[in-house]
C-alpha cells in the first residue's frame, strides 16, 4: 500500500509538468450574432465553439415569432467538430429565434437560445421570447436551481460516494492484512452491498442524465448518443465493466487492480479532465486524484465498520489507515492544485465562479480533515481508545460533505462565462445604448445607439474606446464606428431621433478588465461622456 501511494505521488508530480491548457466548452462566435438587427436575411446560421463537440447529438433550430421552424434542414458539423452550420431559406422581415443543442467534450449538454431580427429591430419583442441561455453543464447555482438540477446533483453525489467507497474497498480488502474469520465474513457482507450500491448508483446517474443529453431529440437522438458519442461509449463500457465485477473480482490481485483503474479511467473520460488540453495528462491526473480519494474514503469506512464489529481489529488497522489517509491527502492536495492550474488560465478565477467557491470550501473541509486526523493519531498514541470513535464519526461527516461538494461542482463549469453587454443610459436631452456581442476575447460586434432631439440633427461625433485598465501605459483602442440606416419605425424613440453606429472586429483582443468609454457630441458641440468598467474572461 505504501509503494502504491509513493507511486501515485511521483506520478502526480510528473503529470503536473506545465503544458498548454485548453479552454472549457463555450460559444466563441455566432453568425448572425445574438440580438443582431440585419438589413438582409442571413444565408445560414454558423456557431463556433472553443472545443470539440460530440458528434451525432446536436441540432440548430430557427423559429419565427409563431414558433414555426423556418427550415427542416439538418445542422452540419465541420471536420474539427468545433463549428455547426445550418442553411436557411430566404427569410422575410421579422424576429427569429435560434435554439441549439450540443454535447461538449466533457460529456455535458449545452442548450442555448438567442434572437436576431431581419429588416426591423428587436425592441418590440413579446414577453417570453427574449433570448435565453441554459448551459445544462451549469455555470453557477446563483442563477436558480431547477428540480432536474437537484436530481442530477443527488445522482452524482450518490454515484461518487459508492464509486469511491467500493473501488477503494476492493484495494483495502487486498492490502489490509485482516485475517480474522469473523471479521472477514463481516467485510464480505459489506463488499456485496457496496458493489450492488455502486452498480445501482451508476445506472441511476446515467438514467437521470439521459434526458438532458438527448433533449427533445427523441429515440433518434437516444440511438445516436450510444452509437456516435464518446460519452455514450464510456457509459456502455462503464456499465459492462461494473456488471463484470460480479464475476471477476477477488479472484486475482492483478485483475482487481486493473478493474478499479479502469473504473477510475472511464470516470475521468466523462468529466472536466476530458475537456482540457493536454487530454492524456489531465485524464491521468484525474485518475490519480480518484485513486487517492478512494483509498482515503474506503479506509475510513472500513475503520468505522470494524469499530462497531471488532475494535481490536480496528485498533490494529488504525496505524495503516492513518498513514495511507495522510499520504492520500498529500496526493489529493498536489493533484488538485495541478488540476486547477491546468483548467484555469488565471488562478484568480476561483473566486469568480460557483465552481471555484465550492473548491475553496472543499479545501477548507480538507484542512479540517487533516486536523481531525492529527487528533486521531494523537489520541491513538496517548489515550488508546478514548475519543477515537467520536473523531472517526466527525471524519466521516467531513468526508461525506466533501463527496457531496464533488458531486455538485463536477457538474459546474470551472471557467467564468461572458455574457453579451447591453448598456443603456437615459438622459434629459440624450440617450445612449452600447452593445457588445458575444463579448468574448477576439472578434465582437459593437453597436452604439444615440437618441437626440430632432432639431439638433445627427451627432457631430460618436466615439467608442476600450482601455485595458491593468495596463494604463497602453493607449486606448478606438473602435471604428460607421453609421447605419434605421430602416423602420419600430424602435423606441423616447420622443427623439435615433442614430445607430456599428463595427465588427477584434477590439477586445484578450481577457481582462476593460474601461468602456462612449463619447457623443451633438451639433452644438455639447459632448456627453459615458464610462463603464467591464470584465472579459
């Protein structure tokens, strides 16, 4: 057992050698962009993502304001599996809703909806048709948790608990050194219950996630999920391996080791580790993390079982479990830190998302586990049995809390997401709206709208500047705005005349804190300046 932990620790350090990390699933660009107001109808919808998507279960649907699909064409995916396109017929004047469904490479479904207009504006949109974005691989908990989310979280927590407990239990049965016939019989009974619980928990987790994966694609999407996607292959392989465990386990040490490693590997292929580059390194790092977690959780569980059934065996096993737990926590700390550096381009992002905040809370619980473990070792050396039972229960509660957090935050995205900017300021004699879409680093669509009294005519000058707030020595970027015609009277006028200016380009070249400055000068040379600070991830 000691050699296994030393190997895990060294392997973790080797896996942590820095390499280029990829981003998490997200929409980089949509054409036409969200909330676009087009003079001419688009020939197609094009959606570009920042990572590979699963093949087979994806679609784009475009509907008019009567919720009627404008085309029966199927969306196509490019060879790199990063871009979806849907050819459109000639669209008439009106507002249109784009809805799409994809599965990211980490096995989580993403559904999103946005609007665009042809030959008119989006100002008079009926209630309930505004754009909505729902990443079923949830970005945070503050946006509201639905009943289905709660079921997903529960299924994942139960699955993680049984997976860690049973795979670690298999190893502890091999390496614990327990020889008492009565004790061995008790442990065998627990083994069967844990194995059954693990299989049932996996089936429950898979079943609860099927509906989100398939969406409203029906039986065709369900068949495609299991025959054309990596997540489908992993699920089938995991289920077969789990059932095979009833036949092959506890017959050979090497078969047992291979079985638990494959369980950890398949779990790693269905999660965050599979979504970040370099995939091989992140997946193996996750396997190491799961191995250390399993040894700690199962060792603690075995101690609790023996404490009730045979305290002499528990006391005899305690030094070994204590040493393994300490080493496991060290491996968990190192592998966890390395994973954070791989997943996050900026480590400070941990305070920007629910994923990061839960990670910090989990880290605090791990510190409490270390304190509890230290007290356990102290009591064992000084006082024998005094206080050990209570401390074991406290340790178990902390372990359950950590597993619960893991079950939740593995369903959240590690990276903060950007939302399109729509900034409106009302005034006595001038109104202003500034829009940036999709508001990501790189190419964006910029729109500035100015409302002035008709007698003043059009603005003498309208400027949009972007300043990197962390690099004041760099001069602001000026976005080259061009005036566009307002070709309809549906826009809210506020009793004034509207003037619209647009631009497209990579004027947000990189993530950071940006100062957005809009300057509007009327024909009397009266200038109004608007300033807003934004964060681009």
